[in-house]
């Protein structure tokens, strides 16, 4: 890869070599990325992705690293991060935001404009792109409830397209974005006028609930999806797995649905805990738990 060419597109300060991914993952674990690129605008992003494709360079797109677990061998692919793509604007009851914009920032800007409907996202630590990618949600709301349309880069034909939510097969913690070869660039969000005090009260209530019930240790939030008809945290708790640990990785004592990094866990330790929990829950209840966290990278 011609680093000078990449630097010309996005600036040398936005090209990092042999970058520790533990700096870019909420789990604070994992190996290094050979190249870590942070374009600042949608145009820069599209140009750099086109360059990588033209030169047959494998790449992976990441946001704020809140829902990923990077293996200890790191990433062979070039990482293209949307972290710096944080532009947004508000027009009436519609918020347009780029993929890297934090969901919490959008929620707070909505509050400032007395716009209701996005309170559920105020405590989700990820970005807009990641939120659309996994149809993020909390407190009874989810991204598909508020999306008007999503602008994507289609890696099949290198075109920028505007898609309706129905085109993305959005359901519980799922979209077809990866399988279709799309990359989220931005989205339009439909909200509605509300009472600022009520909006703030809802957001404060959600924040208090999170603080009271969820651990502050490094993690990717809820580790497992909710199996149909069950609550994963309840199954894990009833299986006696709260506090189970391997090295510095373990099941949170505060919330059994969270696998956490208590200090300096390796990704292997975290994955071993996840695998043990899945096995024990299946043995006891014949329920298969599925990871909500996205696992990427190479084994050591």
C-alpha cells in the first residue's frame, strides 16, 4: 500500500501504523492493526475506501469500538475508522448525522432542541454507523424506529446510495449491511417536538438505571443477544456464573449479562469466559446464547 497516497487523501496525522487496537476497543484488549486510518469527512472516507479496493487491499470499517472484541493476534486488514466523521445538522424535526457521530451526542443535541424520540440512545456508547449496523436499542426504543433513510457506500459497485430502512432488514440487533456489502456514511433521523423537561427526565431516569445496574469495567455492554423467550442475564445468573472468571476476564458480579475486563485481560481469556458461559447455559437449559459483541481479528 502506498502510504504517501493515503496521507495525501486524509493527512499524515490520520494514518497510524502498527496501532494497538486495545486503545480503540471498549474491552481494552486485543492485538495491533497494521494500518489504522481515520478520515475526517464522508468524501475522504469514500476516496480512501475506493483506493483500497482498487489496490486489492483488504479493509475493515470500525466506529467507536464499543461493540467489538479484537483477537490477540490483531488485524491483518487495514482499519478504516469513522471515529472523526462526526458532522451533524438539525433541520426542524430531522437530524442528519455522519456515521462517526456518537449516539449520545445526537441524543443530547435532540434534547437541546426539545426533540423527543431519541432518549433511548442517550446511554448507548457507540456511533451512528454502528447503531444502524446492529440496530442498536435500549429502554424499548431502537434505531429502526427513528430512521428516515441511510446513505451508504455500496462496495459492490462503488456507488453512494440512499436506502430506506426496509432495505436494511432491521430487526433485533441485526441488519443486512455487512452481508450486502454496504458501509454506513450518514443517516436522517425523524424525531418530534416534545417537552424539554420530560425528555431530560426520561434521559436522567435511563442514566440512573444504567449506573445502578451495569458495571463500569471495560466491556462491550451486553455480551449476549436476548434468546427468544428468555433473558440471557437471568439464565447466566441462575446457572451460578456471576463472578466466574479466567484470569482478568469474568462475568460481572453486578450484571450477569456482561463479560468484563477486570484489569488486563487478554482477548483469549475473554473469549474463554464467553465460551464457558455459553456451554454451561446450554447444558443446564438447552438454550443457545449468541454473542451480541462482534469478534474480529486473528488468533495469536
